[in-house]
C-alpha cells in the first residue's frame, strides 16, 4: 500500500472516513495559504477533526509514525504558516466551528477554534459585547488561526493583540495529550504560563481546539478624523504627542506620500498629492467623552503642523475618511504588477527613521516603496512594488529592510509571524534566545511532527 | 575545604568578594521570605550580582557544580518562592536597582530588576506616567519579584496584571546564556513568546535582570464610593451588573459580613454590623467622565439592593472610605492569634457560591473565616483565623477550600503563586498540563538548579 493510502486508511479507522480526505482535489486545495510565494508541498491527506479527541488520535498516530502535521485555520496567513512543505497531514479546524457559550455575567465566550473571527464578533456584538482584535483577514480567518499567529490589527493600539483576550485554551500536544491551559479568570498564577507560549507559536507546539476569550463592553460611540501633514516627521510628532495628551486612539493609521498619491490617483478623494503624511484618527468610548477626545487629538495634530484637518460629522463622512485607507490596497496594486508587504514594527519614536530608511533602500535598488499602517503601535506595512523581473532586487531590499528594522530595535514581524518566510531573520532579532526556543520545541514536540520547518529549522 | 567555603571562594573569584557573603548573619537573614510558615533551609552563600554578566557567571558555575540557586527580590512572597530549601546560593537582585531610562515618547521604562515597584511608580509619575500593577507589597517588593510572580493587586480589574506591562525582559538562563526576550513594541510575533513563559515562573526558569515596561498616561481624576448590602448575593449582583453597565472600575473591593464586623469593632467607622456585604468602588479616567461613571456604578448598586450608599466628596472622604479596607488587616488579627490568607480566584458570577462555601467549610471545622478582596476579578482573600492548637484543622479547611475552588472552575492562586505552599494542589487544577510544564522545566533547566522544589517536584 502506498504511504498516502496507508495514512488515509489508518486515520479513517481512527476518526471516521468522512473526516479524512485524500483525493487530489482536496489535497491541492489545502496545499497553500495566502503567502505570496504560492503553494509549497502537497499533503497526503486532509483531516477534518470535530472534537479534541479526534485531534488527539490524529496526533498520537502521526507522532508514532513520524508524519508531519500542518494545523490550519482558514489558510489566510502571509508567511506560510499553514503550508504543508513535507507532505503528510493537513489538519483543518474548520469543522470545529461552534460558539459554545457566551457568558454575559463574566464577559467571556467559550468557542471552538474553527469559528471565524467575524462571526464571533457579530454574535457577541448582539449581546453588547466586543471582541476587539481585528486582523485584516477577520472576515474569514479563524479564532484558532488568530491565536496561533497572535494576530493584531488596527485597533490593537488601544485594545491590544489577540493574546490579550485569550484567558484559557484547550490544546492538544503532539503526543495526544489534551490539556486546558490558563484559567477563565483574569488573574491566575498556577504553574507555568503555557497558554501564552502556545499563542503565537504558529502551530508548532500544539493544536488549539477551544478558547475562552475575554470580552469587553462595546464602546458607546466613536469619532473619526483625518489630518494631513507636509512631512512624515510632523505626522510622527503628532502620533507621539497624542499619547502624551492622554488620548489613546482606537486606530491611528498612517499613509506616507506614495500611499497618498496612489490612493488619490485611484479613488479621487481630493487629497493633496504633495503631502508627506496622513493620519486617520479614531477614538471611541463613553458617549460623553468622544467629542472631547477627538478635539484633543486634532489640537495635537495642529500643533505638530497639520495643514488640513477633517472631522467626520456623520457616518457617511466617517466612511469617506476611511476610504483613504480602504482603497489603498486596490490602489497600490495598480502601480506595479507585483508587491511584497512586510509588516515590520518599531517604537513610535522611530517611525520617521524607519520611513526614511525605506526610501533609501528603495533608491538603492531603484524600486518603488509604499508605506502605510498602524502608526499608533509603530507597525508599518512596507510595500515594495515591482515588475516580475525585479524579484531578486526586491529580495535584497527586504533583507536590507529587516536588518535596518532590527538596528532600530524593532521586530521583523508585528503581525504576520515567521512561518518559512522570515526564518532567516529570526536569529538576527532574537539572538541566543533562539537556542531556548528550540529547546522548548524539542521538549514539547520531540519528534518534530507539528508544522516542521516553520519559525526555525531544528 | 568545606563546601560552603569552596562555593564562596569560587564565586568571589568570579564576581568579586564584595558581592559574596557567607557569614552566618547574612545567610540567616536571607533564609526566609514572608511566607507564614517561616524559614526553610539556610543558604551557603548570598550573592549580590550587579550586572547580567555577574548573574551569568554565578549560574554557569552553579550549573556545572549542581548547586541550587534561589533568586530573590525583596523576599516578600507568601508561598515560599524565595526560600532556600536546600542550601546553596541565594541570588538577590537588590544591587541591580537602577532605573535606566524613562522613555516618554514611547511610554516605556527600562529598569533593572531590583528596583522597588513603588520607587519606579514614583519616578515615572513625575513625568505624568503610570505603572498600574499594585500588589499590596508594592512599597518594598521589586519589579523583578513582581515579574517572577506575575503580581496582581486591586487595580488589576481595570488595568491588568504585571504580565500586561512587561514588553521585554533581559533574562539569564541556568547555563549562563544572557537573552533578550520580547520586543519594546506592543506588537511582535517573532518566535516563541518566552517572555510570558518566564513571567510568573517563580524564578525556576531564568533570572530576570532587566525589564522594559509599558506605561500609560496617569488617569486625570478619580472618584470613590461605598455601597453596603444586606447579603453577598446582592453585592455580587452589583459587581456583575456594573460591567454590563460598561463601568470598568479601577478597584472594586469586597468585604463580607465578618470583615465588616471586624473592621467596625476595631476602627469605629460607623458601618452597619448586620450587613452582609460591602463594596468599595473606585473609577478613574478623564476628568469629564469620572462623575458620570461613579453615578452609573452607584445606580447599579441601588438596583441590586444596596441599602446604604456613600460617595466621597473630598480627598478626606475618599480616605475615610478606604479605611474600611485598609484597617481590615490590623482589625482581623485582633480576632485570633493566627491567620492564614489564601488568594483563591473564581469567575465573578461564582463569588456568592465561593463565599457561602467558605462559611460551610468554616462551620465544618468550627473555625472563623473572614473574606475580602478584589471582587471585580473574582480574587477573594479567604482568611481562616485560628488558635495555635487549631493548625491541623486549618490545614484541612484550606485543602477543602482549594478543592472547592477548583470545582467552581477557579484557580488556587490569583496572585501569590505556588511556591512550595500549594504544590499539592497544582495537579488538581491544571491536570495533565503539569507534564508539559515539567518538560519545559527540564528543557530550560536540565540540572534543576534554579529554585528547585518550587511549583512542582521533578
């Protein structure tokens, strides 16, 4: 019997044949995620477990037979986290898609890991509750995938990242052990914090099957405004001063000069194409305070040198302001046939240096660069735009960008993770800590079956 | 040469004799922490490293010679975390006590681990910045100790625990490797989150030498009130409803009937001694909102059945309200010669059940129990008061309490950690996850030199 058939047959006997697919169409469909380099490897089988016990059986078998297992949420990752590089088993959580309990008394929700983030947000929203993390994939990515990647989003500047909302996890380790990690209480110091170790470990340590998430009351109201600056320094000054003025915005999105030009040419919003930086500022909270906060924020922008200021007076105007950000992705793909988007992150005060550095790198390689992103937390999406024949130059430019980011004390990934895409740069950033990460991996996954080849090679 | 002398001599040659003390007075002074059971074991030497390199040399030596090392902040822990049970080396961080940089642009502070939490709060406060975690030991405990125990405090209900403020750590592993874990940015997903694994690991995985902490702007204003209820159910209902009314209080302290009686008899505050529950409510934030919030909170209390409501109209009245909580510790020690304080935590909705459970347990063993604590996050300090000859009964009562807390889905420790005091109960709470915790310990401290015998035995 072929290995593929053996695996499929054995798994079918363990969890039921309806949960095991090995036909070419399934295997090809699950061979890639949203990473721009495309697919890498085709799995032997795709499994659709419905319970932690199913997951436990799959992992125990794979662990004994040394078969790689690639956990997968919605496959929306951008660094290859779900790519089955060495064949084996793709384990998709899509059938574990029930919201188990919304706990209004304790502001929490117990959910299976395959639930789509947007679905969960809608359901808890009906009870006046709010799950803040908002990666741009939130309409299709899953809670489990968000947890495995510790997903961020624009709102993180005020509300924090996925990790800040996960109180408890059900996770299955490679030897099949089903565990509950963390507690449903805000405080708990009982033993090692394995929960936060699993969060962001990109499916390399355990498979997440359930999560108990912290919720907060839905903010009562929101205000949105735009401020346009002559140069990036002024915009960055406004960002820093806003926090000093005690305004923690819900979103603080930045567009650099190339972004402004691109979106204006594409969407004709009436933006000044000679501007050097644009901020979209959103504040939320109690209805009695939002006007006060947005005015404070705009006062800061004026003092920092903003030439144009626009405050949304209606939901229509609010949407209009957000168009500058929303139309950006379709706008920039008009510029060149290909793009690569790197989500580096630096401290807020280093944003001007980072932006200027990207211009220098782009000049060096004669490339176009477009920068935008979450200025409030220093997380800038650097987009190199290029023709297909320029791919090598872009690779060098990205390498320069990562080195420069690390020099600035920043991180090569604020949101997207390492996957296989950024493995080369992880040691540069974390130094000797990588030895300790590898030691942890070997302790929890001694046979290296879970998502092998991701984050680092061992 | 005696082992003690050999260790002292060798360490002196490595880091300088002024940083190594082995005289009996030093060794006895560092033989215990604040744990009520008193001292356990006397170290051979006490070392006072001043740099991460000193720490690295101490650990490398201890690791080769298999000498236990007990890291120590201020020794204010309550579960024996700093107790040198097997002799060896006590490593105190008290000489690493410099605040290195307050970063106003990025709202952060880089500090050595031996800095006292209160000192740090005062220093950043001068710049209008705020470090919220406030364990009751904050006036003498250290940042490093707070991180090692993931310390909490009353303000955590709104602001989160120590972990939520640590962005980056410098930590030295048992083999002497000096690492930087985490990033100075709010977002970072570069490799495993070892930072949050080290936080709360009670000095068993690495020695923390520096931390980069997140700060927030100091809240502009604060309002304080008190609400008194006939019974614990009403008080608990008010707690739950407050969050639904979108009021996240800065502090929400609860006193049960025995607490009210004890503090009234001691401090004569005019509290009704037939009340079943008392809440102290504090809100903070923008000056335009604090009055609105405290009124909302009190409206909730009234609806839940509060008989008496008192709103502080001045700083003097505010202090008066807080006396009910502050005088509680001196008040209850009047009741009986001995007490044991357990910091169990349950979900908010389970508070009435927990409190009633403690009364049942107290009845069973004919003991006095006094409950108070941080109702907002379900963290209740259960105090059994007893005569010296009742120690055995208390031990049984505590055992019942832990079992009952776990039955309620809670945690045996919200703030104090496991140390050697709660080792017996950790497996009850975390189940099979303990095997994975032990695997991580063995991977990062293969010779079991760092704080051996704490959290679990291996």
